[in-house]
C-alpha cells in the first residue's frame, strides 16, 4: 500500500491523472516528480550527515570525556 491507498484507489488516481494531464504529459510529470523526490532524499541525507557531524559526534566525544573523568574521580 502506498500512503494507505489500496490498489483500486491507486488505479482510480492514475485514471484521473490520465484524464486531466493526457497521455503525452503524464510521463513528463512522473519524471519531474521522480527528480523532485530524489533531490529531497539527497538534501535530507545531506542535512542528516551535517547534523551528525556537527552536533552528535562532538556531543558523543564530550560524553566519552565526561565518562572517563567521572571514572577517575569515582576511583579516588
């Protein structure tokens, strides 16, 4: 299922799109939607990587340092 729509709903949506846009423009529209989805995936992956690099990794190293310091102070 795609977005909670079953096969009959998807066929209905495709028929309506075919009627509205016609058989010549439908492949163009599908291609542009596909490009937009791919660009969105790339942008979200880039954002995810930037957040991990700039926020999560420095915090993880800070936590490791804090944990090692607490072990030193706890042993004394």
